[in-house]
C-alpha cells in the first residue's frame, strides 16, 4: 500500500514545480499554456494535490479540523511576544516562494508545536516524587580569596535576593570540614579556635549557600580557596 501511494505521488518528468503550475493556471503564460496545465492537473493526482495544498495555504484560512490547534498556536505566540499581531500564516505560506518540500517541513513543525509542551524556564527535570527542582544562581564571594597577607577574621560574600539565611563551611584541601555555620547576614565571623587554623602557606577552602524561607537553595558560591602568605603582624 505504501509503495502504491509513493508511486502515485512521485513526480513525473512532465510535472512542473508547484509555483509554475499556479502561475500557468492563473493564465500568466497565456491561454494555451493554461488549458494544457488544466488538462495535466486533471489527470495528475500529485499535481492536483500540490495545487490544492498551495491554494489552501495561500488563502490564509486553516481548515475546519485545523482551526482549533492553529488558534491555540496563535494565542501562545501572541502571549509570548509583545509585537503587534499579524496574520503569521500569510508570511509562512507566502505564494511563489514556498517549495513543496518546505510546505511539508512547515506542516510538520506545526504538528510538533501542537503536541510538544514548551519546557518552563530556569527549571531542571522533575525530581523523584514530582517536585520541580529550581536551578540555583551564582553567589559572589568577597573575601578571603586567593593569596592574602593577613589572617581573615570572617568570611564575606554578596547578599542575594530571596535568601533568608546562608550556610557557610570552612574546609581542608581534602574537603574535610573544619567548621560550619548558618547566618542571616552576608558574613560569618570565624571562632578564635578556627581562625587559629589559618596558618601561613596553608591553603584552605570555603563555600556558602543561600537558602530561602522554605529551606530550598537559591544561590551557591561553589568552592573557593585562599592562602595566608605570612603571619599576621598583629
């Protein structure tokens, strides 16, 4: 059956491109060419179907069975764009420009747009249990970072919108946790016994994470490192 359909709709040597068919049927090439083209279309299933499809798209009016999905797509496009509404199908199906292969591809795109939902922005795939996971932003640290000349008394970072509190950690280079705290400000003071662990030429790591009222992370700094170059003179 499939082979039969392919055979029926396979273009023959005498089948002109669809845009030429339309022009000849409109009489732009003369009466004789128009009459000859009409006879060809009357006996060629492929050309008859292509001309009918071309004229249908040229009219700018979707069929009865297409009206509901087309209106849904138009409504979605208008909602997502502040631009003045236009009869977008006239631009897509512009006469004498669209080739048959393009018609097929555009039709396929419309079908895909109808059946595939747009993914929400700034969301990861749903976690187990159906809960959406919101992608956290970047939290910018201030100090200490890289090589420093004085031992730090606190860890500081930039506050982020939506964070009700911050979880901060100090780590050895092997990720062994030395200290952690939860604070509401954009800085955390190091206890004296922890500050004493900051010795010259020893690299330490730290990170901080912003948490909202529900306990969900909204921003993270990632692992930061610092090293004291010399002892504090004080």
